[in-house]
């Protein structure tokens, strides 16, 4: 789920845009995806939170720099269930 602020930040309509991890990653420029993926993979491997700064390309083509901070929730077997966090326009 995204907050109304996330929809505003990404400049997408909250009524018709269904946020998924794939859609989110598609809005991260290819040159920044390795940094984002590495932060998430390290967090999963160590079962810890992560923080990463990167760019996003909004639906209208605007590029924004953001700071993403998140924790990952795991099931009883230690498999990741969901990511919960915040993103700030920097």
C-alpha cells in the first residue's frame, strides 16, 4: 500500500495506479537499480533495515532524488513478506 503522499511524490493517480514492486522498480532509473537492489538484498540477507538514496522518474517524466528507509517483515521461516518504510523527496 502507498500513502497519498507516495502517489503525489510519484505523480500517479491514487485511484487507478496499483503499486507493485515491479512498477516501483520501473520508476527507478536503470543506472540506480543496482544500488537499490543491493540495499534490499543486503537487508534481507542480514534481516536488517536499509536506507538508500536514489532517483525516481515520475509518471510525468520529472526526475526526483529520494531517500528511502525501510524494514522488511519476515514470516516464521525467515522469508520476506513485505517491505514497510518511508520515502522522502530530497
